[in-house]
């Protein structure tokens, strides 16, 4: 059986002075929302380039989202099998 699925990730970026915070969220087909968070802080000696802070905060949020989704998967497998599950990273 071949299936193509599409999952959407929503990213919200909040900039405040010298820091940027990003939230990356996904709603799984099972209805579970998983959210990752990322933060970037500009060194006051560095030039003010908001796009760089956005990129770093979003990258960190996506990495956190991936880790949280892996933990969710482990819990789902454990609940299904009754055995502790550890997925490879």
C-alpha cells in the first residue's frame, strides 16, 4: 500500500529587543498537538540582523519539536506494547 501524507508545522516567531523566541507546533492525525520551543539571544556587540535570530530560534524550535515527537512516539509504542520503547535518534 502506498500513501502520501501531509503534516503541517506552524511556526510562530516573537521578537523582543535582543531576543527571539519561536514555537513550532504540529497536530498529529491522532489529534495530539506537539510543540517545540527555541530561543536566540543577540550579543549586544553583534549587528542587529533580525533574520539571523529568526533562523536560529526556529532551528532550535524545530529540533525541540522533533525530540518531543520522538518522546511521544516512544510513549505510544510503550502504551501499545506494554514494553518500554526507545527509538533511535
